[in-house]
């Protein structure tokens, strides 16, 4: 049987997001570089999803009745590993191997890692896989849901909109999307104009909410409201890369951050000061 993770309050979820950010900084500290800013930006989403919405038992990862969470942005892996450690799927010692050669925790997600549903290093495919899973679950008569995280950069991919159109056309009640709109891609700001994001999803038949993705109360409210809606559901999240760590927020190029070895202690201090 699939077990629901106990519901946490907004304050508890904020504490969980802080714990996830601490884990991410510790994972990245010995590497000197990585996609840490994006991970810090979606910590609130992962806390809300895994500790308030997702229905699954961490000890039964192959349970067909489980909800699925798909991380389409594979380079955000550091955030997913942090939450998998938080719920006990990964051992704390495993986190030290992040991004090392031969590790089960590569810099972009791989579906052989415990708790990771899809390999997602190539962007633009997560939502399509989510549509396929949601259709399959419905055909099986399952009540399980598929929750897909994707990025605003992926809204520049035609495959994303084909998938959004299909989900609306099939009226997939069991499909959710969470779009991380942080305004950046590999070489800087987004190349193509994508606004108005929420209205475009609505045009494809989705129920949509748009919130500050680093405001836990607003995020929880949006999810609660959408749970009552029919058809596919999407939350557009306006997040800040590096959220919680002002030095990283201020970095001009935040997609792939390089951090000097002597900076990590200061970054952790900043995180603790901002949480307090």
C-alpha cells in the first residue's frame, strides 16, 4: 500500500526547505562549481511536494500505486538528492559522492539512482514522459498522479508545448506541472520571449496558478486550490536562483556557479542568517 507522507505546516515546510539548502551547500562545497543556484531556488517547491502533496512510501519505490515526481531539469539534481536524503531514500554519506566519477549521484539525474524516476540530462522531454505515464496510469485504472518539474528554458522547446496540448486534449486529471521560471539559461537570460506563461498553459486546457516560488504560504495555497480543479494542473513559479544566499543571488551568471574554496563557509553563514 502507498503511504501518504505526513502533512507539514507552512512553518515546518520552510524549515524543511532550509534543511534541503544546507544539504545542497554541503554537497557542492568540495566541488567548487555546479548548478547550486537553481537547486536553492526550487528547495521550497521540493519541500512542499514531497512533504505535503506526493503520495508514496520511500521504502516502496517500486509500488505501482505511488505518485511519480519527474525532474525534467536534470541539472537540478543536487536539489533532488537533498530531498531524497531528507526522506531516507539516500544515505547521508552518499551525498559526499555527488558529481564524482562513478557516483550514483551524477550532476544530471540518471534513472538508476534510487528515487529518481527519469534520466533527464537532455531538456524538453520531462513533460512528454509525464503525459505518457499519466495516460498509462489512467488506462490501468490507477489513482496515482504524475508531478513534473520543468523550467522556463524548456518553454522554448516545441516538444514541451506539444505535450501540454496533448495533456489538455486528454484532460489528464492526474498530471501536474511545476514550471520554474527563474529567467536564466546556459548563456544568460532566456533567448525567446515566453510571456505570458500562465495564460499560455490555460490556452492548452490547463488550470493554472502563478506564484512567488520562494513564498511557501503562496505555494501551498496554489497547490491546495488546484487540487480541486479538473484536467491537468500547472503552477508557474517565479523563483530566485540562489535564494537564501545573497552572495549567490547577486552573481551575474547564475546558471553554472563557480565558488572559491574559502567562500563556502560564508555562504553557509548567509543561509543560516537568512533563515533565522
